[in-house]
């Protein structure tokens, strides 16, 4: 008869009982910002399908109403406004009784153009939503997350958060800032048992990237179809990502499979090495 020791082929009984090494999110209370459409809605739906109780917020009232029709808790809220965020977290505490996963998905594309042509207010607004909004949500969600047995924060960055992008400096700079915020929080909150990671999507198929491509084509004076082909070809796979691709990574980072994944910037971009 053999007697295994923890770390030498056996599983400690307490670990076996308490650890969940699969994608089941049953009982997890989740907030997805900008979760009523696009990537956010795909994340919210994927987590709900795996048993989580999901709350979404969005600035678009029509999108919020549609999300409610899908069985999601949904309210209109602007993450760049601190009063809105404070009220949102109070509502979450009332409706869900706490929070286990915060998905900071809200973001804007920002203006396109050479830096000397950019509108200063448009530059500031890009950071207000993409960076300041994440800060506000983390700040005011932390009391609930610290009470969770397995708190997780997922900050949405971008391939533009690790590569430069000519003509898109406000967006790229804001997404680099998200990586710095994520790395710092992972260290700061690790002792609280809260994992903090970022997702870095490449170009994701949908109306938002279509608008970006049109703006980039106008800046370059090239046909939209030509610039769209560049965007499709910038990854090694030669195709755009989908919202469901991003949702799959969010589910993984929220699950027991990622219990020691912390402080990482997870690329979901088909191996993008250059941005147009």
C-alpha cells in the first residue's frame, strides 16, 4: 500500500474538495460593463450559459432593454461617471448580494488621424472611458470582490495595447495603460486572493471594426475594401476574431482552470504582429 504526499502524486483532501478545475461558473456573480451588445453581450451570454448570474450595464437604453429580454440583469450606466458607478455597485450588492467577477469591457474607439490633427477633447474622452472607467469600476467593486472566495477582474485591452498603431494613438495609448493597470493590480490584490488579467483582442468582426476601417481608409486615402483586407491579413491566421472567441477567453479566466493565472495579458488575435 502506498501513501502519497501532497505535491508527490496525491491530491490533498482539502484541495480536492474546494478546488474546481473546469469551466463551470455556477454561483458566480458577474458584472460585464458595456455588456448589452457586441463583445460584452457575447461574454455575458457565455457566462450565463455556464451557470453564472450575470449583470450587465450599458449606455444604450435600447440595448439594455434587449439584454433584459435575454434574461440578464441590465441597467443603463456610464462607467466614466463616478456617481453612476457608485450607484451601480450599490444595486449589484442589493440584487446579487455580492460580486465574484468584474469584466471591464466598456471602451470607445477614439478618434483616428495623425496626432497633430486630433481633437483634445476626443483624446481625453478616450481615456475617460477606456482607463478612468476601469479604475472607477475596480475602486468601487473591491469591497464586494474582497469578500468573494475567488475574486477575478478581467480588463479589456487590445492588440493595440502591446503594439503601436499609426493614426490610432489615443486608442493604443489607452490600451497600453490598461496593461499597466492590470499588472499593478495583480500585485496589489494578490494577497486578497483576487486575480487580475487582461484580454487583448485583435481586430474583432463587427460594426465597430467596420467603422474603424472606414476612418482609417479615409485617413490614408485608400479604398475601404483595401484597408479591410489589411486588417484581415494582419494576423497569422488571416482572419478576424469573433466576439465568441473573446468570450471563451473571459470564461476561462473566470473559471477554476485559471486559478493561478494572474497579471497576464492574454492575446486573442490570431498572432498579430503588426497593426494597420
